[in-house]
C-alpha cells in the first residue's frame, strides 16, 4: 500500500515571516514603521498621511483570503508617513463571521510584530448599550470580554512572550492617554468603555443587550478583541478605540441598519484622524523617554492617567 504524505500547512509564525519579507520588498524605500494602525470598514483616512500612501491589497498577504468583505470592500495595507514617521495601516480587515477562521483576523497584527512594529492602534465601530453614549461618540477600551468560545492564542505558544499572558495589562494606558488628550485638543471627548466581542455579524437582540449590561458591557462589536489579545501576547503596546456607530436604548429600540453604521463612521472620521496625527509623534517621544528612563513605577490605571473629564461616571437607576 502506498503511503501518501500530506504537507503540513504553514504556521501563523511562518506566514508572518513570509509576509514581513513581502512588505519590505513591495514598499519602496522601506523604513521600519513606528505604528501599526487598523481601521474597520467605513472609516475615511483622508489627512492621515503626509503624502498619498503606497498600497497593497490585504489578500496579497500569504494566508489571507481573496474576495470582497460582506461590506463589498477590498481591505488594503497602506504604507507612508504621518508627521514624518512611517506607519503601516490596515484599511479594513477580516472578521470571524466571514468563516475563514481566526488566522486572517490576526495575521496583519502578527505580521506587524514580525516587522518589528510594537505600537498598535485598533479602531472599529460598535453598538452602544448605554443611553449616555450616543451614536457618533468615541470610546476608548479600558477592558473587554471575549464573547467567542476560543482564544487566538490557542496553539500559538511559539509566538508568545510568555505562555500565560496577563490580559489585565493588554491595553496600554500610557498610549491611551496620549491619544485621548490629543483628541480632546481637537474637540473630541472620549468615554471609557467595556467592550464585548460578539460572534456572528448580526445585531444583538434586546434580551442579549440586557444580559450584556448586567455583565458591565457598554458596547458590543464584532472585532478588536482577537487582535488585542494576540498583539499584547506578542509584546505589543495596544490601544483600541470604538466608535458608537449606533445605539440600542433599554426601551423602544429602533431598527438597526448596517448602512447607518458605515455613514456614522464616515462622519466621525475627520476629527479622529486630526487627533491621531497629533498623538503619533507624542507617543513616540514618551515611549522613547520611558525606555531610557530608570525602572518605571507600576503603570497607572486608566482612571489615574487619563484626563479628569474622561473618568467614567456610573449611571444611577431611577
């Protein structure tokens, strides 16, 4: 009987190394980016780059699926400079609900780390469950809940800085504070939130929203969490921002439409981009200063380091 040898598919680490080499070759005059920034569907990036960036369709990465997303978009990787600092940007990304598995969701972030990029900023839209976080409001994640029944770290221990990473430290308050304060400078007040990543592409029901509120959840979305977990476990400094693109009030909910999500993202993009441009050089300065300073004190909590205006106020039930 003939023995058929099956070839082992590449690991996530191998895909990332191949893609790192591809990007260095594809983008001319390559300089190591200071940031990896990922935007979800609907956001407009006008004004982020100093000059028009160079592009590469995301599906050109080894291990990424081809074809349009459910929003009928082709996600792109963009490379260029912001405030004279090179940055790598994913404009659009893949979600678990597309059915390709977790690797395409986290591969851009893993590739960024393989390229030596350890400052990650993730931006996506979400559904607000709070009456005081209206549609169009920006929030910064200070905690999250993985609503999926698995972790992107499963089977990926060769990539991790420690086999048991502490997710209580997954979101960098140092980086958050610079971005939040820069946004405040352009008139955007950012709220703290606890974010739940929900399986499936559907909007949640009223009963599901009520259950999430009991768990302390402020916003529900379909992205962010897998990338946060993966990037932090690989040693990256991670910040995540969610735009409350729609609101699901506790009473009298209205119809929820994806088209409204995308239009809110477009409307809210310019101010966020202006704030991000201000924050990027400041984060680099602070990060470089902290790297050359004496051993630091324990990193403060979000409530300690962020502007007093952003401290979360608990709602009181009438």
